[in-house]
């Protein structure tokens, strides 16, 4: 009964050139309680329906169709006034379906799911479940707070680092931990960086957050030392804060003030946009490196001109973006990016970290590819300072990793 109601009250359009499949999907949707099910045999016919009924909720569409294919159809819908979401169904290669999915979102349309044919009632049910309860992914979180609210939170000390370990595959030791900003909001609970970092960056006001994260992370690293762990601490630095040429000295002072050395701290840098003051950014990075800080290139493979950055900046570490770790199991282009990134790190003699490791299969593949360092929820999700240290102490390998 629960299953039968998943489509209840929703209006659907099914676009599929094969008559039997079109009929089968229509029956499944009606069986699940759909409010309305339109059907169309190609993109052109479907577009006419979309223009007539602007209240369609979900368009279930095939990609290969004679005449106007699914790709062109999605573009037209994206440019029209409808709010419909897409459910892509295709027998094509999963990596191709995924890229059509990315295109759909780039056109501003919501993508519920991409389904590899054959479409079964079970797959359809799961996709509708996702439509009803969309996961709040960190990237999709809206910038819900104003700069003034966020700055006040920084001043009041409501934003603090949580830590996620970086583990050596050879020794199982925790060699470091990444500090990830968490806002303990008095009303909204724990708020993740997607809701405030971008807003601060956009207004050029990220500096206070950077400095408070650095200070708190330095302190945490010191407590690990005192408990006998040699782990370094990694702090995320926005490229925009690196425009201030005084930054390197201030960062050094802050770190020294916490009782650890610059060499205990790794700065993770993501290039999210072409750097506007490249000279100053390079000056800061070079100086930070000279002072002993480690420099890590974050989300490698997704940023701007990553290769060029690698040759210009004295990086000590490369973090392969989690999207490639996630996609590598299926082979294809993600696997190629993952392998080449590890190869580049080896050739440059810098550390490589695979981010976002979630499963034993991913770990197995990374071992096979000789990835030295891993990080991800498979080992430990990010945890608040005290809890992190308590978990470090409880780890089976903890004794071996103690200094
Ligand atoms: P990042 O530096 O690439 O950090 C990794 C993100 O992946 C974190 O998200 C982490 O919680 C998440 N993650 C770790 N393991 C897994 C896993 O197994 N599966 C999945 N799905 N996710 C995993 P988070 O904490 O939401 O941070 C997002 C981004 O915000 C960070 O990406 C970083 O670029 C930025 N950020 C975080 N803290 C700060 C900060 O203090 N300052 C600045 N400027 N940026 C920050
Ligand atoms: Mg990072
Ligand atoms: Mg990253």
C-alpha cells in the first residue's frame, strides 16, 4: 500500500518511442497512484504536451528517440517555464547517462534520478522516493544566511572545526586530520560549510573564518600531540583570502601561538575560479611553503587549470576529488582520472590522498592502484574535537600510531 502511493497526486509525462515500454511505464505509474500520466513517442510530441500543461511534476524520458531526441528535448524544456523534474531512462553507457544528467542540471532543471534500462517498478519506486525526500547534498544547500549573520557567528565562536582522519594504507596509521568548518547554530543545529563558506567568499569576508579555523585547528593538533598522536592537521583555505599579502605572516604567528609548528599544518587550497590576483596568491603560497606549511591541492581534477597550478605552486600533496573515487569502480573516465592523478603525484613525489572513500570496494581498488593515503566516511565521518580524539584513542591501530 505504501508503495502504491508513491506517485499519488503527481502529474507525469512519459516520453518513450517504443510502444510497449511506454505502455508498461504508464501502467506502473498508474499502479502507484499517479494523478495524471501523459505519454509521447518523441521529443516534439512531448514538448507540445509540456507547453499545454505547465503543472507536470515529473518527466520520465528515454534518450534515444527518432526525430527530436531526449537531449534536445531536455534543452527545450530547460528553457521553458515549466518546473518539471526529470527522470532519465536509457540503455546507454552509465557515464553517458551521467553526463546527460549533468547537462540537465546545467540547464536549470531538477534531475530526480538516472535509471539504466530496463526500468522496473522497483527502480521507479526508489526514484519517486528520492523525488519526495530529496537528500540535502552539501553542494545543493542554499546560501540561507546573510554575511552579517555568518560574521556574527564567527565572532561568537559558533563556528568550529570538526575533524576527519587521513589514513596511511601501508600502516593504517592516522597521519593527519582535515578540519571541516561546522556552525553550531542555536536554532538550526549543525550547519555545513556549503551554507556559509561560499557567501563569505563572494563578499570577500572569509578571512576571520580562516584565521579562527586555523587557531582552533592548531590547538586541536596540540592536544593530539599531548595524547601521543603525531597527526598533522589540514585546514581549508579559500583562494580569495590569499590575496592579502600580510596573510602568510599572520598565519605563522597564529600557528606558533597554539604551540605547534608550521610543518604540522597543511593548507588545502581549491581553485574554484580563475585567480584574479595571481601574483599575490603565488607570493603568499610561496612564502607559506618557505615557512614550512604543507600545501595541498584540493578537489584535484575538478578545478581550473589544475596542471598549470601544479607546475607553478610548490604543492606537497594532491587530493583526488571524491567524485572520481566514487565513479572509479565503474571504470571509464573516472577511473582514468583517478589513475592519472595518482601517477602525477608519484612523478612529482608528493603525497596523494583519495577523498570520500565510502566502501570496501573503493578501498580495495585504491590499494590496487597504490594510493598512499585515504580519507572518507568508510573510516570515520567528521567529528567534533573531543569526540574525534576519543575515537582516535579507541581505534584498534591507535597504539601503533602513537609516538
Ligand atoms: P573538501 O575540503 O573537499 O572536504 C571534503 C568534504 O567531503 C567535506 O564536506 C566532508 O565532510 C565530505 N566527506 C568526507 N568524507 C566523505 C564521504 O565518505 N562521503 C561523502 N559523500 N562526503 C564525504 P563538508 O564538511 O561539507 O565541506 C565541504 C567543503 O567546504 C570542503 O570540501 C571545503 O572546500 C569547504 N570547507 C570546509 N571547511 C572550510 C573552512 O574552514 N574554510 C574554507 N574556506 N572552506 C571550508
Ligand atoms: Mg579539503
Ligand atoms: Mg575535497
